[in-house]
C-alpha cells in the first residue's frame, strides 16, 4: 500500500535524514559529504 501524499506548503520546515543500510556510512569522505550538502542547498533554493 502506498503512503499518503505529503502535504507541502511554502515556508514550511522539513526534517531531512540520511541513513545507510545497517548503520553504514553514506559518505565516502569529507568531500563527498560537502558535495551532498551543496546539492541539498541548491534544492532548497
């Protein structure tokens, strides 16, 4: 069964979380993490 649609509206705050399978790291190194944060910031714009 599909989950209900997410309610979105302008100016809302959203909680974003990333987890690897079985608690594994999701970033290879510091540069990898920084690149992810850069993409995330662009998505916010």
